[in-house]
C-alpha cells in the first residue's frame, strides 16, 4: 500500500525524532526536521501527530515555529487542529501533594532531576551514580505505590514517571483515529522506549504498523536503527517516495 491517504503517522519525540540527551532540555533538533515534518504532514492530508511523554508546550518550543497535532504527557493532554483537551494540573491534587515530597526525597542526590509536568511527574537519573540512580528509582516507586489505582509508574530509560492510570500513548492514538483527518487510516507508530511497547500492541491490534527505533526486545513489527534512520525515512516520504512501512526491516 503506497497511497499516502492510507496512513496516519504517529511519532514519539525523544529517541525517535531526536537523539536522547544527558538532560531532557538538552536535546537537539536536527536542521531540516521541522520542514520535513511539515511537508510530510501535508502529503498525509494532515494525518501526522507527535505522541510523547513531554508536555505539548515543550514540544512546541523544540519544533517552533511549527505546531503539530500532539498527544502530550503520554496522552494526558491532546491537541488536535489547535484545540487542546485534558492536562490541567488543577485536576490532580493528590499527585500535586506528592510532588513536594518527591522533591524532598531526591533533592539531596546529585544529577537527579524532578520534572514537574503538571498532570504527571518524571524523575530523571541519566547522569547520576548507580547508587543515586537506585535511590531515585526507589523514591519514585514509593510515591507511585502511594498513588496506586489512580496513577501508575512508567519506567523508561533512566527515568521513572508517575502518570494518570488512564493515560497511555495507545489510548491517545486511538483517540486521534476517531477523528478527521485520522479516521479510516492505518496507524503507523514509531517509538524507541519500553513505554512505547504498549502502544505497539494497540497499533498491532488495530491493523497498523509498529516500528521500534533502536535495539531491544519488542512487540513491534518493524525496526529502524536510530533517530538518524527515522529522519532519513521521513525525508524520503516527505519528498514523494512511496509510503511503505510494511517493507521496512522486520524487528
Ligand atoms: Mg522516546
């Protein structure tokens, strides 16, 4: 199938479109990425969205001046054609109360970062010593356990994140697929992290194409080596090559 109108494209950000950086604010957007995404979005009739753990506002800063349809905070908030739904910090008093405690628990650790996203919170330990990384993970696990039921813990690459239990990237993708211009298309989702595996399952179940970026066990059908390979593929698609995710290397 190579008709661009057959597909809806969903793209994770960190580790998929951009290389992972030591700190989340240090990622570098490759020159040419934004124009490529804009061209490809036009070719897909608008059916291109970013699906990320980051807040929508942070993605906007990285991809400025462009604004893309985005599911932020693992789907807690979603923007379609400029209209945002979900994601208000005021809806999460229980979580808010625990974030201060999380700061106290890890505040003394070097190179451990608490990222308050309003409706979710992430603890990063990429640059921490193994001992501090273990303490940071223990802290976020303890706080997540106190919030169990309404929230769940997502462990990623040197990051632990507490998110509303109902929020997942898979749900976000399905929500987009219920609305124009996504409805009726086959979803294609590219992601790199263990938290993306659930979304791969959803996309597989919906007859779409799941693409794992990088190495590691996966339920995805296809694989790309790294973000540079992702960008090269998107560039080819944007420039008019057949959109044929089914022929990529099997995972
Ligand atoms: Mg990622």
